C-alpha cells in the first residue's frame, strides 16, 4: 500500500461518502479536500495558462513537506478532493509513490446537484465576474485570491442567463475528459453507482486500497452524505437541452445511459 492516496472526482460524485466511510480508520490520515481553495487556485491558473507546471510542482513540493511533517510513523495520507484533477500530472510528479483513484457519477446527478444546490459556491455570477476581470486585466497571479467562488476554470465567458449552467456542464465534461487523458496516471476508476449498490464492487475497491469491510463504516456507501439540500431537482426543457448538448456525448462514452434521469424530454 502506498503512503499517499488521492481519491478524485468532479464533485457531487460520492467522494464525500467515501471520505466518511474511511475517516475513523486507525493509521490513516484521511482528509476531505485538504488545502482546497489553494489547490483549486493552482488548477484554475494552470487552465488559463497563468502559471507553469514547474510553478505548480514547486508549490506541491512545499505542500508535501507540510503533509509529511504531520504524519505519524507508518501513517498513510488520504485526500478525497475535486480540486486536484486539474493538476494530476504535477501531483503524480511530486507524490511519485501515490495511488490515484477516480470516481465517476452520472452527469445529470452531478450537474443538477451543483446547479440547484450550490448557487453561492459553484460558478456564482459574482465569482465568474471576478475571474473574468482578472483574466482581462493581465494582473499578476496574486490579484486572484484563492476562493472556490471565483477559482474554477471558465469554459464559457458569455455573460447571459445560461452562463452558470454551461460552465457547470463544461466542468463535468472537462474533469471526466481529464480522467480519460490521464488514464495512465490513474490507478483505478470506478462509478459511484457501482460501489453504492454492489457489495462485490465495494469489496474490490477496499481491497485495492488495502482495507477490509470489517474496518470501514459501510453505511456511507448506501446513504448519501454531504447533502446540502435533501431534495432532487429536475431541469426544465431549456436547461435539459443545454445539459444534453454539452454532457450527453461524453456521458454515453463513459458508459452511462444517455437518457439519464430525465427521459420525458427525449420522447
């Protein structure tokens, strides 16, 4: 078992449930989104070509030293995060002996959850405007503060009523595309739908991590965690059209039913 394990995904993909299932295991230092805003800031600046890979590697080396200083003898470090996918190559360069796990979830569940339940955090209008202003100003990187409200890559900069939804859709597409592009750096991929419903899949996943079901809190694989609003929302017709156009092809490519959760619009 490697010393470092990074469990990554798009967000809203069941990663928090995995974190909750592991957090009380002895000899594992398990974290949920460690140093999140700063790492997301690095990834956003990389996406917009404001910093180099060498800059990111130097920052991650300092981050690694900080992690190592806090680990006990024989303790393993786990981080469950959706900030790190943007810097996977640099992460693997610094944490050479790490294990990287990728967790996917149906695009409809991810995008609708972000869109309806995280209006103030996931591409809020004010955050998008802050990033747009920064990109237009050619200011130094210190002018963009590490803040999840503004530090997410802008894929669509057209300021209209659909800007936020388009960016959330492209967020899912970009992250899942990274998982395909960096498949040689990712040690195992899984779908949260599988490990939340299939006992054999759960056991295989835990075995890969060097863990057993006897020491893992299994209830979190079946019961959703980190639910901001305990309600499912559905897109209206126009929202679903935008979602389908952007997310549909890749959603199908990675093995999800293209009809998803909203079949009425496909009749």
